[in-house]
C-alpha cells in the first residue's frame, strides 16, 4: 500500500514538474527553433522542452533512490543520458559539429556496453541465437546510436515524439510491473515526464523538445529495450515492436533515400508523418492517427507475451502488413493532393 502510494506520488510529481517547467519555458525566447526546409511549423518556437523533461526525470531519479535500489546498469544508463544531454544542449545552441555529435552518441553507447547493456541475442518467436561479443558490441553501438538519431528525426511534428514516449514507455512499464518494480518505475517516470511536456507540445505546439529532449528520449528507449530483453522481461522483438512506429518510419525513410541517391545528411520532409501533412492532413489529425498506431503497437506487444509462439509470429506478420498498408495510404493521400513521388 505504502509502495503503491509512493509510486503514484512520485509519478504525479514527475508529471507536475515537467508540465510546470514546460509552460514556463514555452514563454521564454531562449533557443528559438526557426522554420527551415525540414520544418512543418511557420513561426519561431522555443526548443527547450527537453530541459523540462530532463529536470523532471532528475527529480524522479533522486526521489526513487529513497525507496528503490535500481540495478547497477541504470547508473550507466544515467551516465550515458547525461553525455547525450550535454552534447545535445550544445547542439541546440549551434556549437557542435556533426562528427563530434556522432562521437558523443557512440561514446554514450559504449557506456551502456560497459554497464552490461547489450544486444547479445537475436530473437524471433520460437527462435533465439546468442551473439558473440564481436557481433554484439558493434550491433549495440549501431542500435543505440540509430535510436538516438531516429528519435531526433521523428521529432518534427507537434505532439509526435512526446506521444511516442508516453505510449512507448508506458507499455514497457506495464510489462515490467509484475516482474521488476525498478524497471517499471523508470519507464513510468519517462512516460510521466513526456506527458507533462505534452501540455505545451500538443498541436498547436508552443514549445519543442529540441535535440536535448529527443536525443535523450531515444537513448532511454534503446536502453530500456535492451535492459528489459537482457533480464528476460520480454523478448527483444516485443520491445522493438513497442517503438516500431518510429523505428519503421525512420529506417524505411533512410533506406528509401539511399536507394534514390539522395543525400541522407541533408534536412528533408520525407517521413510518413511529414508527407501526410504536406498532402493536406492537419497536424492534429496526423498525430491522433499516429497515437492510435503507437497505442496498438504497445498493447499488442504486452498482449503477445502470453501468446503461443505461433500466434506471436502471426502478430509480427500482421504488423508487417499493417505498415505496408500505412505506406500505401500515404501514397494515396499524396496522389489525391497531386503530389508526385518517385
């Protein structure tokens, strides 16, 4: 009873701190995000929302230590998150070259590896292969670095990145609730901090996450997936399914641009959500439909853990079909709007 009350109070405080700071920072002219060729907004907007999310998570961590003893690996996750936060804050100020940013992201991934947070096996329903360190380490570096950056790429529309954080981390918290309170609380705190940020970011947004917020959330998503899978709370594919709306969109967009010979390092508006807005969908309509997909992914991942291996395989196949259908729906929306795509 006391534990449940303490957890509820901690999450409420995290939500309140994030919401309060978000509203305050939304009225500040510090670090404005000016529209560019990648943007969907038309007027400068503060991009300091990540400070509110990070401050709320810091409060949650400090208070949770009074009644929880988080695993050693979470200390390494916290160190990696601080490194990403620092380089991202400097990047928001325009003071970091892309190479230095990439090196910092790789270094944060190395911190996770040092803490034992590894992608050390390939898992599919009914199948599991343990990977040697020579493969597991570079695979982890690639995955963590990609998650940091893809979350940044997907943070391009009001309410999208914050909503993915709320629904994604909440799903992982539900999975961990029956097995590990520390894991569940960590993810619930991430969801609460993101939820507080949404009070100023839901369309029409008055504040953005900035690289600080999006990069840290990407790092935490990658770490939570790997930690949960490593401890056997869920198979790795279930954790990837939770965040698959972002993983699929960003990865598919990158591969598509590579195949078309486009410079992938340049800003663009080729993600599914951007293409829908350019085809005439409103920000609110696009983000609400995105929430539906995100929520369905999380609910499916949670429910699939009690399914047979055969049914789990059918779930993954169904989601592959759903994502193909989403891609087709985007193309149809563009065609209806008279937008040609190669």
